[in-house]
C-alpha cells in the first residue's frame, strides 16, 4: 500500500526518496501512528516532505490516494479483528448510550443512513429532524438535540456523537501560491550575508571554552559583536492605480523586508521611475528625492529591488512627457536603465501572475530593461529573485 502512496506523492511533485519511505515504515513499526488517518497524515508528511513549500502538493496527493476512506479502520481492517474494533468502540459509550443506538438499527445502519442523506441533501440546513445541519433533532449534524448520531464538523453540543464526520483542512504552502509575511521572510533569508558589527554583546561560546581551558579551568568569558545581516537593500515600490489590488501583499512584503534587513532604504514611484521619487505618499508633492542624488548616494553594492505590476501605457516608459502626473524631460525607461547600470544586482518583483506578462507591452519592455530579471511575487518567484540578487 505505501509503495503506491509513495509513487503518488512523487508524481505530485514532492521530491521524496526511498530513504524517507523507509523512515516512514520504521515509524509505523514503532506505532507512531496506528488506526488513525490524521495521525498517519502528519507522520507521513513529516517523513516524506522536507520543505514546507511542498505541503500543498503532498496534501493533494494524499487526498487523491485516500479519497473515500473515512478512517484508518478501512486500511487496517485486515490487521485488526472486527471484535477488537467493536470492543474498543463500546468502551467509549456507557450502557445507556449503547442501548439508544439500537433505536436506529445499530451503528452500521446509522452510517448507511447518513451516507444516503448526505447524497440527497443539496444545501445547508439548520433546524428540523431529517437533514444534516445544525440545531435540529436529526441524528446527523452539529449542536442538535438527538441523543445519538453522527456529528458533522464543529465542536459538538451537549449530546455525544457516535461518530465524528469532519472534513480536514490543511494549509496551502505551494511555491506558486501568493505569499504571507511569514513565507516572505523565509524567502528573503536567501539573501543573507552575516557579519559581526558593533559592541560586544553576544557570548562567544567557543572562545570562552578555549580560553577557560588555557586558564586551567578558571572561567574566562568572551563576548563578540552580534551577527547581523550585512546585505544592503534599496527598494522602489510602485503605488496607486493598478497597484491598488496588491496593497495588502506589498504591505506584507514591506513588513518582512524591514524585519530581515538592517541596511534598508526605500522609495515610492508611480507606474515608472522618473527623475524624482518620494518616501512619504502624503507629502509626495512637496518632498521628493532626485534619482541622480540616490544613484550618487548609494553604492553599487546595494541590492536594488523594484516592486510593481509594470502595467501602464508603453509611452509612459519610452517617451519624454510620458508621465501621467508631470512633464518628464527624459523617458522613464532611461532612468530604469541608469539604475540597472549603476547597481550590480537588480530584481523586479511583479505581483501579476507570470502567465499574463506577455499580453502587456509595458511589462515586456520593462522586463527587457532589467535584463529579464523580473520575477513573480510568489514564494517560488521571490526565492528565485533573492538567489539572483545574492550572486
């Protein structure tokens, strides 16, 4: 059985190996999971998946393989005698509850009737005495008043359910899905170069042990400066217009970047960068910063990141006076080119799905200007962008 499951998971794109399958088999022999599908799910995911970005692929393969199996009784029925299962179930109920179950013809009849009603019912139901829903007297549902039945979802009401029927929910962490702040931080950590700077505030354990040994066992505590990410980052965020639907995603990215990089500077622009950018959107008409000054101020060792959908009229990039907010003496594309020539490492993060890029002329133009270093703002795209910047 597990050989077929192993191949199903591999076909879904999870890079698991025979070594991991053997680890799973060893854990099962030690009874880390037994007769419980949820326990087996977590155990097999722990053994077979080594990167959380593959969790969603694993979940889909797991669901495909075990579709229709309600619990591990169906899998282990050949290994566990029926009378053992029945006795284990009876221990969970008192004599009065076991007697009540017989009003519906026993446990087998209860399950059969539940499946039948589940197939017939087409919508959510609340109250009543037949359909599967909430706050009713039907033996199927949640928070109802029937003395015995099957609970569907929720935490349960006052009465005990004979069997709990609840769909499992697992978080999607596929590398093509959109990001949250936590996942962004994980991806940004690929762009790290640690150095010790500042005052001595961190215990140097190897140095302390070495010097204590040299002193004949007399404790000699050594301190060193704290290690910090020495990478310097400059970010330009596109704001307004077509970027409005991506505000939340950009806020999450901004929050993660501020946490991960000590040497961070950021500016805003609209659609395309021109001769000036700004730091405060509320004061952008009064307080602007010359792009010439920025190029002169920040060294070529800064990692330059553009964040924007690159969606605009092509003339906004290619023409003088192309800006929709002011008269620009030089085309925006020329300023993008100057930035790319000054900074050694550049990446453009685009929140628009990558398969849409070829249908927008402005995206194609800017992608060429940054020398194909445009990446989708997904976990996989962010990782690729950080790898490119770290070279």
